[in-house]
């Protein structure tokens, strides 16, 4: 059974020897948030696809705007839960008032490990190693003791933890030196790729497994098994996941309307389905006070998000003991009231059938496969044959922080994946064009 008084830790990964209990104007968790906001990997999210192609004349969400919105929703859920827990345990020493800040920071970071070109980027990396040229390296990686499934099941969530914790060349020990609580709140699937069942759902690569285990033990997160290593979910992960679930589903409907992939009537129908008859009539009355259609949809979208924030908060509070015991099943969004759950699933089904396989979305995915596969292939060849003249040129093209520093193949391949997954859509496309000779720098 996990305990709230052990759940919070402001220790910073890699800086444990410098930890003290000195009070600052900003809490350590607020400093996590600020540290992420001002970081280069976070800024790069502005040029990474969320679902739809990056905007031309119509602005739709990218990874940056999505992450900011998730952080806002996550803070709201965390604040509500924190107040409820303080009412329930008035004398507890646990830092319930910090839940909103911790969840907001974790939400801000949750997509930082995602590669370019949306979810197809993850698939492109995985298939390069499971079906493409990269598959030829499996035997050697396994022979050297590396974990091959880290590549064939590449997962953006695990890559966030690597990005935040790994000491890249020239960087300080501990990477971003985030607090233990923030790091634990990001790990949605607290187990390794060896038990992911071939799915892109796991929480840490082999390179970060031992470090995550030390954080989990410090926070009192229960171990489900030692070999393979698997933990119960850290309680605040549920709040981060709920914020993400709320935002991407509702915001994708709004974006699809802006792109004329869904009619105004259907958008109204989907968003109004979250409300019972009395509330629906009130929403329609308020909505009709606005004359701009986009503003009407924005009003309904905000109302739905507010409703889901309260529902998910209630589910967490009502199931707090199960969550601490590690016996709670599913996501918070799966346990909301029936009417809201049915409306949410209707949005999900409509998005799957009519949005995620639209022509523009598929074109981005096809381009992503081609570009990412090509870049992985040529840079992998470069680390396998570093003595070749062309390989030397390619390796010189890599930023110093990603240059392979190890003799074992697993680690060298990780450096290539680090490089490619950290690219923006625009950078990956530009590099692809330059290397293939389709585009040359101005002289």
C-alpha cells in the first residue's frame, strides 16, 4: 500500500547530494515547470505535429500548444484533488497543496519525447528495427546484452524519461535534474519493453530502468515484480493521463471543424451529447448569445472540458484507496459516469473513423515513414562504418550531445534514435532534402 506521506519528494535526480529542505519563494515543483518551459526540447514541440499537418492559413494544434493545454487542465485536476485530500486528511504531513504544480509540470513534459510527424514517427522508428534495415542488427545487440524491444517497440513516453534523466554529452549529471515526484508522474506504463507484449506501451528503456527503480523505491511505489521489473502506477500519473485524454479528444474535434473535416452540425451534436437535457438547453441558450460559430464551438468545448475535469477528479477521490493499493483498473476517463463516458467514446469513434485517417493526416504519416526511415538508415550505417569518408561527414553533421560515445551497439543506436526523435518536422524534412540532394543551402 502506497502512503501519501512518502509519495512526495522534492529531491532532484542527479543532485541528491545537494538536496535540502530550505524554503524558496517558488516550490521545487514550480521550478520544474519553469525549467521545462525555458528548455530547448520543449520549444521544439512548436514544430512537431500533434495530429494534423502543421498550420498554413488555419492554425491547429501542434505538440507545444497541446502540452500547454494539458498542463492547464492537469493543474486544475490536481488542485481539486489536492483540496479534497487535505479535507480528508487534515493532519497529514503530505504536500497535497503541491499536486497541481507537480501534475502541471508532468503534463508539460509528457510529449517531449515524441518524434516528428505525430504518432507515425513512433511507428516509423519501431518498424525500421522490426521490418526495415535495422532488423539486421538484432542479433548483435542481443549478443552484447542490449534490449532489442526498446527499438522495435519505441515509445515516446519512455523517451521522455530518457530525455529528462540521461546525461547527454556536455550536459550536467541527472539531465534536467527534475524532482522525483515530477519524473514519476510522467511514467504512464511503469514497466520495461520486455513485457509490453509487442506494443508501444512501456515506461523506460533499459538505460534508465535502474534509475527509475531507485526513484520508485524512494517514493514507496509498490513493486509488482522484480524480474522483469514492474511497478504499480504512481498515483499522480492518473491525473496526468486524464488531462491528456480530455484535451486531445475534445480539441481534435474542434481542430477538425476548423479544417472542414466535420460539419458544424456534427460538431454541435458531439459536444452537446456530454450534457443531460436540462444542461444541454442551458448550453444552447448561452451558445446562441454568440454569433460567431467558432466562438460557439469554443464555448461548448470549454464547457465539456470543465465537466470532464470535475468528473475525473471525483473518480480519483472516490477510488483513492484502490489507487494507493495499486488495484485500480483502467484510466480515470474510463470510470466517469455512463452518459459522459458514452459521449466521450462517441467522439473517439468519430475521430477514429473520420479524422485520423483523413487524407492530410495520412500524407503526413507516409512522409514521416519515408523521412525517418531514411535518416535512421544512413546514420545507422555511419556508426557501423565510422571509418568511411561519407560516414565521417554524416557524423560531423550530428550535434555533439548526440554523437556516439560508446563501444556497445545498443548505446550507439540509442544515440541515433535520440538524434532523430529530437528533430522537429521541419528540421527532419530539411535534413532529408539536403542529404538526398533535393535541396541545397544557399551560397
